[in-house]
């Protein structure tokens, strides 16, 4: 400005100059004068800075809870737990898994040193609910329960992906969804599949199905074999989902089994394991099976229980399982798939960044965790990773000296993350904002751009 306070440059020209600067330089330039400060907080400027800096696809809108592009930029930069604040060396061997208590004030860890550090409550198991067949001895690596009553008020509503472009297959074995209302009743579904396969084997099926379609039909038939039809709730009451890894085509876990737990089943009354089943229907049937066409190495639920996040190492495109003891080779890239448990559809595209290297017969679980805004996972490339759930972008890589087996967000504070590694350490990570608060010895005024200028990644 000149001595009279009149701007020497129009705002439009200052805006164009600021577009060529990085975020930290824009904020620093905003301290020069009132005009530059006003331009440095322009919403259109920070929209451009956001998409360019974080490399977000232009068709992805701003987070629905965000009030400005400037504040959204600051949220992703300043609230991600990416600053290492402590390294715990309590274990003497590989640390395999971590889990927080519900309060967030305690956590448990387990290790190959044969120790488990855990605080737990005593809960009586009053009744066995189900017995579910596990064909080909497919490895069951994890079991969890989702509360369906929370589906209608999710923390974040994610956009559904295109089923035509996804290699995943979702079987509705209950036969009561909209696509199957006009079809045969569930009691006749298995017979219909058997007749279809008989026609294929005898060469009477026209047109001849592809190997992929044939594999899908075989998987569906195997999933329904020796089971009784799924039980339905007469009142329409919200149930829970029992979710676990399984597989009917090969021994490696390549499917996700989903079984409804109805309200009346969560009691001590009624039949117990083995009662009410004939020899032809000894096992309880699953309600849904998700085939990810790959080796599942991790699963986690979002805090609202609606979205299931799955670490998977994909099989080659078009691969078909011909021998249960010889699963297809698996990719080094880990796909982080997302499924909507309310609609039973895959959500958007897979998240990628982390890698694994072990073959099928040596593959192990890489645990992941989900908070309100972020999802984190370990990897075999000596890093933990953090993504934003809305923008599908990788925000941070957390360094270890060996494989990162497990990650865990504090349930009370998503800006605190723990990682466990084969290097026998547990590391605690906090956000830059939290670190500044803890390190401040006394209140003092700070420049409004300090959140960016003090931390460059």
C-alpha cells in the first residue's frame, strides 16, 4: 500500500500471485498488510491450495462437516497423529497386536515373547449361538460383531462404488433382498444351483458360462450346503452382525462371512448348539458372503459400525481357483476395501499405499483400525499408514524398523495412535496440534499460521 493506505496492486493480481505460492508462504505473506491478509484467507484460494497440496480428485467434494476450505486444510495438516512422542520397549520379541479399552485410558498388547499385557472384565458366556461350517479349513483370522441399530446415523456417509468395476462378489444367501424377491424361495435355491451345475457338466447350459461365473456358482452352492435357512426377525427389530473371515474355494481366507444375530437369540432360552437340526442341515447358514477375490489379511469396523474396512492382497485378474490347496498368487500391493454393511455394497475405490511381501503359505494378519475421520493400517514395508476416510488419500507414513503388525486409535481421542511392530516396540503418535499443547509451558500468543509453519512434512 502507499502512504495513504491505497493498495498498489488490485486484489485480483495479489490473488494470482498467491496461487503460485505454497500454503506456508501464503500464510506468511498474509502478515504483510491488511489487504494481503484478506486475500490470504480467500476461500477460492484455499480450495485450490487444498486440491493441489493433498492431490485430491477434483470431483470429490469438501467434507460435509467442514465449514471452510482453510479450516479443512488445517484439519488434515494439524490433527493427524503423525508425530512420534514415545517408544515403549516392554516386550522382548515381535509385538503382534494392540487394543484399547473402551474408556481409552488403558490398552493391551501381545507379543511372541509369550506375554500379554491386558486389563479385562469377567463376562460369562451363557450360550452358544451358532455353528458355521468352514470348508477347506480356511483360516479364521478374526471375529467381530457389528451393531445394526447404528446404521441410520453414520459418522460419515460414504458414496457407493460401481459394482461392475469391482472384482468382489457379494452373495445374499437369505434370498430376501430386492433383487431376489421374484426369484425362487430359499428352500429351493440349492436345488436350482445344483441343476445349473448339472447342465454345465453335461454341456446343456446355453450359453456356456465363463470360468469366473462358474466359480461364483460353485462358491454359492458350497456356502449353502448342509445348512438350514437363515432365520428372519418377525418384528423387523434391528439385529447384530457376526462377521468373520472364511473361504469355501481354498484354504486361504478370501471371503467374509456375515451372520445375523437376532434380538431373541441373545438370551439363555431356546435351542442350544446341535438342537433342532437334522443331519442334512447341521450347520447354521450365513446371511451374506463377501468374496474379495484375494487373500484377506485384516478387518476393522468404523466407530458407527456401518462400514467394514478390509485389508486384502488381490489375486490376479481373471484367476480361478482350480485346486483348494493351491490358491492363486497374491499381489504385493495391499488393497484397503470398504463395504457398507447396511446396503451390502462395496464403497468407492480401494485405498492403496501399503505393501506386503510374504507368499500365500506364509501370509499373516496386518491389523487396521478406524476412527471417525481416519483409517490406519500396518504394513510389511516397515511403516504404518493413515488415510482420510472422506477424501481417500494417504496422509502419513509412520516409520518403524520392521513390519508394522497392528495399529490402534484411542476411542476417546483420534489424534492419538499406537503402532506395534516386529522391532519389539510400541510407538505412540500424536497430532502436531496436540504436541504443541503438551509442550506449551505457559500460555502465550501464537501467530495464526503457526500450525502450518511449525510442522513441515
